[in-house]
């Protein structure tokens, strides 16, 4: 019997991964896209019996993992895997893979799109035109303003030349900076609180961990420069949304561009929806034609390597120190 791959990730119903996996002897299964994969029972039912799941942002909790005894690989199409309980996967011998290096340009472009949109007064100006309430409103020019980048990994680095092309000055907070990149790009490194107080625009590009959850809270928003703009294309859990709502309501933060949220999809009763200077998108920063293609190819190739007894080290995000993993059996 062919090993089965269930395609849960959005935009994975077709693409180059089909040919790669079918040629390697896998059978791919599509799912009903009307189903709520954020419901544990639904996700368990959809993935039941599969050796591989091509995963998106749906939550793979300990209960979900434990209910999928045949599962060997969770192949995440993206770099973030905070929705996957890695400890439960370790316990069950499930390999978690990601697709590093395929979507940083997409996220960087999306970051700049949000920044420029808020800088020029969207979505408020758009809504005024639709309502017949024309008003000419002036906003500060972006050129010459300071962008504070929190995190100088692949994505943060990709934002730098784009922002500099707009004439922005760059300051950054990064505990483990690439010294050559910082010097060549003329970036000033500073402490986090200093960055918040100096930047006209603050953009988050760090992973969500226990230490970074609610990094941006009431105290941190209060430290931001009055009238500055907050951008988040990282993870929703980095932000205390109630604190952001307060900062936007008071005007201390004049606008925000958000691609990610604590609860996704964003509930329709979220107070963030009432702010006309908050530009929102549905966790799509890392999605463009090229990144989708490359992520699906990398995910498929990692799956095939694992099935063939190889270990795609750059893609594997768990089972540290395990040397006896095999497709046929979990580690001892």
C-alpha cells in the first residue's frame, strides 16, 4: 500500500509537490476546504491514517498528534512551527520539517506594503471614498523616517534594502547580529526599549517562543514614540492585542499593519477591526507565487529524503540528538 500524504496546508491542492511525491510512490489526498481544521476532532478525522501531513497553520496539539499513530512526518510549508507541539512529536517519533529560505522576500515585500499603506492613511482614506466623505488629509513623509526592525534574520535582513530604497534610516535590535551585514547595510544596533523610543515605525521579525509571547504589551507600547506605527508580520502571539487596541484608541500609536493575530481567523468581534488606521491581512505575508512553489517543492523533497533514509538537516526542527529514526519505526 502506498504511504498517504494529506494536504492540509492552504494552496496545497495542486503544485509541483504532486509530481515529486507521486514519482516517489506516495498517494496524495485532498481535503474538503469547507472544514474547520482548527477544530481538533476535525483535524484528527482529516489526517487519520496518513503517514504524512503537509501542514499549514492549523494547530497540531498533543491530543491531535497522539490520535494519529501512523503519522511519520509533519511537513510545514513555511518557517514557523509554533502551531505544532514539538514535544508531542518527539515523544511519538514524528519528524517536523519546515521550508527555510523560501519566503523571506515575500514577507519583506508584504511588510513594506503594510508600512506604506498605513503611512499614507489606509484603510481610512479608502473607506472615506467609499462613504462619499472625501477629505484631504496629510501624513508624514516616509523618506527620512526611522524604521526599527526587531530581529535581523532572513526576513529582517530582506526588509532592510527595501526600506532603505524608500529613504528610511534603519535601527535594529538583534541579540546575535550578522556583523558583516550590519556594517555593509549601515544599520545601527540598539537595545529593544531604545528602539521603541526612537523608531517612527516598528516591525517585528522574530519567532514566537515562551519568552517572546506578548513581547509587545501595555508597557512596551507606552515606550513607543508618540505617533509611531506598529507592524507585525511575525506571529500574533508576540502582541497583547488588548494593549494594542488601547494604544491605537489613545492615538499614542497612530496606526498599525497586522498580518497575524492571536486567534486566527481573526474573530469578527475583535476591537482591532474598528480602527480605520489598522491595515489588516489574513496571515498571507509569506505567500506569493514563487514562495508557494518553492515551499511545496522543499516540503516534498524533505519527505522523500526521509522515506529514503536520509536526514534533511536544514529542514528538520525536532528530534534533536536522535540517530536511529527510520520511516518504519519510531526512535527507541
